[in-house]
């Protein structure tokens, strides 16, 4: 037999793995049961009541298995939280039954009894470590149901669901999905029951309650239209030129700088802030930096005037 500390460490690891596996199994079974319930409602709506009564038994067994997994998950969490009591408990001998702490006895017996009847491998490992710690005599008595609570024993009984339970399941499913169960009278407009299911159906998937999704979309569209009506339209509409050239900043040497766009002959002039300068006129292509270049005859005339 390994030392108690080593066995306890292994048991803690397996308990944590068992808790995770049990939770995953419950989530998977719940999702599958939801699809099966929808299928049962469709069968009742199509008038295939006998087929629905037979298939509903699988849903009942699945719900019972899910409830058992929830109970075993709580027992695993209890053993993990009180692991110090497991370390102080005796084991291995015939008197191992008397040394089990009273606060752990129900959980240990339930796991030893129920683990072989489940498909959770991690739970099987926990059972093996518990049997190794508390002895085979303790395991035999637990397998006989001694000290195991009735709620665990009842979940593991193999029996056909009663007719009353089957009818109750079918009525509840039909009520949830808004399907009239045969033999029930439809309530009028003044009735309290609303066609299409109760509050549980409203919290279900979107595909089961499409009207709710349409109402939300209509509300979002109205809010968006209101926001657009308050928006200010842009001042300039239409395509803008992708080419933008800013003149250099004014300086003491060049108070009114200009930029000439290549190939156009148009000069852009920066306007000082607060001024109302006239637009820049287009110059001839023969103009130079100082204006139009005079010819020889014009220069001769100017020199003659200067001599006078």
C-alpha cells in the first residue's frame, strides 16, 4: 500500500478531474435534451402522440442521469474540500469502516456505489483509490447499498417510467413550445396562457423565439434612423481632387508665397489670416519673374525717353 500522503495526492487530482468531466457531461446532455424536446413537440404537433410517448422515455432517463451527475459532482467537491479529514482517517484494515469520518461517509459510500454504473473514467479512478484506502470490506458493504442515500439509489434503479410521468413530461414540453396537447382545451383571448410558450421559452435560443429577435432588430433600426436624422450633412458633396498642394508659410522675405502647379500655369497664393486678397490672375506663358520681357525696339524707345 502506498504512503497515505501519496494516495491522498492522487485522490485530489482524480477528484478535480472528475468534477470537470461531470460538468462537461452535464452540459452536453443538457444541449442534447433541448434538441430532443423540440423534436417531441414537433411529433405532438404532427399528431404522432404514441411515437412521442415512446421516445420521451429516453429524455426522462437522460434527465435522471444528469441529476445523478450533479449529486456525484457535489460529493466530489465535498471530499476535495474536506481532504484533511481523509488524511486523518484510517484505512486498509477490517476496522476501516469505523474510522471513516462521519462527515465523509455518505459521500464516500455514494461514489463507491455509483461510480461503476457511470461512464466517467475519472470517477472510476476515485473509487479505486477510496477502496484502496478504506478496505474491501467497506467497499462490499457500500456496493450492497449500506449507508447510500435514497436519492442516489433511486437514480440508479432500472425501471420503466410511469404513465403519469410520461404524460407530465409531454404536457410540459408542449406548454413550453406552444403546442396544444391532445385533450386540452385552448384558452381564449382573455386567458392567462400566452400562445408560444411561457417565460422559459423566451430565454431559449433565438430559433425557438424568432419574434423576439425581429422586435429587437426593429428597435435598433428606429434608434439608428433617429440618430441619422440628427446628424449634420457635409458642406461639400461630390468628388474632390486627390491632388492638394499647400503654399509655403509666409515669411519676412516672401510675404505672399505662391506655388505653381506643374503643367497648368496656375499659381496658388496663400492668403494671410483675416485678409480679403483678390484672386491670382493667370499670367501669360512668356512672363518672367519680373513681368513680361520687353523686346529691343521697346528698350530703345525707353532709353530715348530717359535722355530727354
